């Protein structure tokens, strides 16, 4: 019985999309935490390249998170009404959009680092930039910490009439 349930194509697809969603979330959080830990004034070439790569991982994971989330709402979750009629869902979406928008600053910064790196030069990273990036990354991490709180309550029907 258990094996038949696991092998059911509908359940397999739903579980697969949920798995991608959860793993993408973990990659996003891990990438942000790693960026926050590694950001520093005047990084060497390898450190700067590492930051760029970590941000690419964050971007890909964020895109996978977004796509898998949309698929869960529309096709593989508890029905779109369960989500769209719950204010906690909209809080999650707002936080995700806020964090995503906020992440543009670090991403653009790292893209700008790529220009000197491709020329064999190092990006100029001053203390004020590091402080600004740390603040933004702290806010993003806080936002990503709040999303599962809303998801946990939402999954238990909190917020529904």
C-alpha cells in the first residue's frame, strides 16, 4: 500500500515539486548566510570570484523557489484557493518580493565586480560598501527566516475563515 502510494504519478510529481521548493529555499538561505560570512573589505581574486559564484547560486535557487512555488499553488499543492484566500500566503509573497528586490543591490554589486575580475584586476571594496552589504544581507536573512513561520501556520489552516 505504501509503495503504491509513493509510486502514484500524481503524488510523485507533487512530492518532487515540494522537494525542489524546500531544497531551493535551503540553497537560498545558505547562499545568503555564506555571502554574509564571507563579505569583506578588499577581497583577493578567489574571494571575489567566490562571492560572484555564491550570488549566482542564490539567483538560480531563488528562481527555482519561485517557479516551484507557483507550480505548487497552481497544480501540486492544496488547491489555489487554499493559498490565495489566506492572508498569511500574501505575507509570505510580500516578504519574498521584498527580499528579492533587496537582493538586487548585492547582485548588481557582484556583477560590477565581474568587470575588473575579467581584466585580471580586483574590485575595489571599501568598508562602507561592506557595511551596506552586511545590512542588506542581514535583512534578507531575517526575511527568509520569517517565510517558514508563515508557511508553518498557513499549512495548519491559520488565516483561513
